[in-house]
C-alpha cells in the first residue's frame, strides 16, 4: 500500500510541473480520502484507504452527470415555485392565495420596502442566481475550459455562503401561520408552491454538494482522462 504523503516543507511555495501553472495533487500522484482526509501517493483509482477502508477517487464519482440531473430538476421546479400559491389565507372576508411575487408586491405597496426587498432577493433572485451560477460552473467544468478559473472558484465559494438564506420564504409562512392562529384572526396554510420552492432549494443544495469544484482546475490531458473515468 502506498505511504502517506509527506507534508511540504514550504507550504506557501507552489509545486510546479515544468514552467507552467502550479501542479495539481493529481499531477503529483496524490489522492485524498473523502472520508478521513488521509493523503496517499501513487495509490490506484478505486483502491481502499489504508486508514478507514473507503474507496479512493481523485474526483467525486459521477459529479458532472449527477449535478446536471439535479440542476435540470431544480430548473423544472422553479416555475411552479413562482407560479403556484405559497400561502393561502382564509378569513371572514374570503380566501386569498399568494405567490412569492404577489407577496412581494403586497409588502411593497403596504410600505414594507425592506421586507419586500428581502423576500424578493432571498426567494426569487438567490435561487435564480444559484441555478445560473451552477449551470455555468458545470458547463465550463465539463468542457475543461480555462476561462476565468479563479473567478469560478470564488463563485462556488459564494454559492456555499448564500445557500443558507434560501429557505426564507418557508420560515416566513411558518411564522405567519403560528402568529395568526394564536391571535384567532384568520387561518394561514402553506400552498403547493411552498413545496415546489422547498424542492428547488433542496435540489440546488444537492447539486452544489455533488459538484466537485476541483474539476474547475482540470484542463490538462491527464486530468481529463481521470474525470472521464469518474463521470
């Protein structure tokens, strides 16, 4: 079994393959265990980790195909999430059904500009941004494009940061339902749209997790061959 790779004596100096870009771990024959983070040198693809027994892979298996499937499903669910009602209000004056955008318009007209802007950003723009950004990242990674790799890596980090705010609409509906029922003013229930919206959030989160950001830097022939064997 291959031995653990030694720590670099000068971690801030890049290891270079020739005179070009800094060499990747794959080019140096290094492979990291996804379970225990042990780093092995010259270990074959699919070999068992000597520490925890997990299978070793240079890249996430089926990363491109799985991410594409999750993204397409999320894009399909994005339409009903915005067209179907997310909140149904029943009172003595009748029944009212509100979508995400109608709720934003209501808060804006009533003078709650900050709340309207917050819901519009977190519930409409953020999911759309995540979908668009992931489409760009996956498409560029699949083509092994060298276009703006540093910016694409930062874009993926940004997606990880803003992902936690994607469930704001679900929290708002749950909070309003509890408050209104306690006061006995009306009855608020979640509509079908909230389920579609939750599906969009979950699918985009899974797509982000399934995408391997290291594929952004795979532009050489060796990395392309490794990626084809895992996707």
